[in-house]
C-alpha cells in the first residue's frame, strides 16, 4: 500500500451523516457489527461528479491520446470504469487525484455523471509522489520524459545529503541507479529533441546518447535533422533520418576525440608491388587478341595504365625533390 487509511474517528463522523446522503459512502465495505474496525482498515469510497476532481500538479505522466489511452477509453465505454480513482482530500475539502487522471478525463468526455473514488491520506508529499509514480509505472508504459520529471520531483523532496540520493530513489522505485541517472539527463535536452522523443521518432537509448553530447553537437543535430523531416513522411522514414544523423555526428565526435581512425591512403609501394606481381604472369601468358575491336580495347586499357603509372611516377619524383 502506498497510502495511510482514514482514522476511525473521522469515519464515525461521516457514517453519522451517511443516512442523509446515500452516495456519500459505499456501505458495501462496512458491517453493522464491526463498522469502526473494518472502516479503519480500508479507504473511504464514494461517488462524485468527475468535474469536481482536481488534477494533481505532481502528476508528470502525459495525457496524450496514444494507443494506451484509446484502449482505456474503449474499455470504459464498454464496461465502465473498473478501478476507483484514488484521491486525497485537500485543506478546503476538495478531492485531488493521486491515480486516475486519464479515467477522470475519459469520464468527462463520455458524459459519465458519477465515478467511484477512494480517499487516501499520506504522511508526506514524498509518499504522495511515490504513490503517483508507482501507480503509473505499474499500469502504463513508461515515457522517459515523464519519468525524468517525476524523478526530479523526488530529488527535491528527499532529504539526503549523503550523496546517495539517486540510489535511494532507485530503491524506492525498484529500478537501477543507472536508470535514474539516464532519466535525469533527459531534462537538459533542447525542446526540439524532447519533442522527437515524445513523438517516438527518437528512441530512449538514442536520447540518452544525445544527452551526452555537448550543447553545440545537440544544436548541430537539430539543424541537420529538422529540414529533412516532412509532414508527409511516415514514422519509419523519420526514425531513419534521426538515426543516420546521430550516427554521423557521433562519428565526428569520436574522430575529434581520437577514438576513430580515418582511413589512410593505400601505401604506394605495396600497391605497386601488387600491380607488378599481376602484370608479370599476364605478360608471359598473354595471347594477342585476334579481332580488331578487341585489340583496340586492349590498347586503350594499356594506354590508361601507362598514364596512371606516369602520374604516380611524377608524384614520387616531386616528393623526392622536396
């Protein structure tokens, strides 16, 4: 569980006025003989108008109409909302969502008048944020940027001066410290590159690589890719462009760092030795072409070879003079 349940005294007050509002409390979770005990162990449920629910500013997970959103929408249209929307009560008595932002949005879009909510209490804002993240990474595909923003929130809330803050976050989220580091680097990417990541034409692994680039190289990437991306291209074409330009810039960076050797011109002596080695047996076994056309072709090739050798000779002589 990622939240503390309501205390018994608070439930007793609600139960006293429940008879005046049949929708205030879900009586299926209560027993006439053991109301205080059972209620103290479970979060309060009630039905509310989805329009009254407040979005949580700590929820960093996007509301894009992607395949997951469409699948959830289809399920709600067919079967209704299966899971209660989890909320916390604010100081002014309103309900702020902890888990269920998409369900609330779909309910409003589909004209559903009432939704079931579960009201939780949290010991701290840190516990609340952890609950938001855990609910999202359990029930939906993780967006790297969403995770990056959520981890940033956790870093602000965790009071740890030991230098192991990211290790603490990794432990709480059940991921590696390296993953926490990788996610965090994405926040410094230029907005254009973040957009490519959100549009899925840049993979997470590519994004981590680009995040390691110096700002000037990131800008070079943007300037190289942006003019090539066209609206009528499909995602595969766009991905290939991004991939190709990342590889090109990475190669240039590696050459600058001395990690990659540029191809050298072939050694002249070795090349000439090979050429002569081929010419000697050719000369000994040569059969003169009989047809005029083949003789002319042979003469053109010989003249071309002589010109090439003369050119090489001139270069060697010039180098010798220097």
